[in-house]
């Protein structure tokens, strides 16, 4: 059985969802459809009860996960591969920003241009190292 604490995360179709997130979303739906109070005005005890119920729902979802393997799974932390892939993509985003916003010879002075080139080189090395770690 999978037991989820308040801050544990279940990835549903690649999106992280905690029991607290689910409880707050359910309360928002209740507020919009039945005019019940929004999450923000619930007492701590009411929120805790809602989180417990939502955790039960997430546990029920975890039981049916084998029916559709690979689509979603429950765990508190990402895998090393997920961390590596996310870091690789984020470094790529930073490199894109540095290339598009700071073209050498088009704005920054020579010292800034040299520093940006150094930063781009170091980021490219980090991205390459992360790619090697995937092999």
C-alpha cells in the first residue's frame, strides 16, 4: 500500500499533485458550484480533514496505477533521471536566454561580453556532463 503524507507528491500525467493540492482544488470546486467556503477561510482542522480525505483519494488512484503503467505513479521525490533531465533542459533554457538577450558586440561592453562567453562555455560544459550522465 502507498501511504502519502501531506507534502508527498503523486505525478499524474507528468504533473505533481499533493494531497494538499487536491484538497484545495476540491474545495475550490465546491466553492464555485455549491457556494461552500473557499480553502483560504477553512480552519486548520478543516484543512487537515480535507487533506486526509484527498490523501485517501490519491492512495486509491495509486492502487489502480498498474491498470495503466507508466502514465502516473506516486512518490515523494523525483528520480535521479528526472532531476538530470530537468536540469539539462533548464541549462538549455538559460543558454537560449543568454544567446538571444546578450549577443556579443550588440550591447554589452567587452568585459561583459567576455564574461557572458565564459558563462555560456561553462553552462555548455555542464549540459554536456549531464548528457554523459544519462549514458
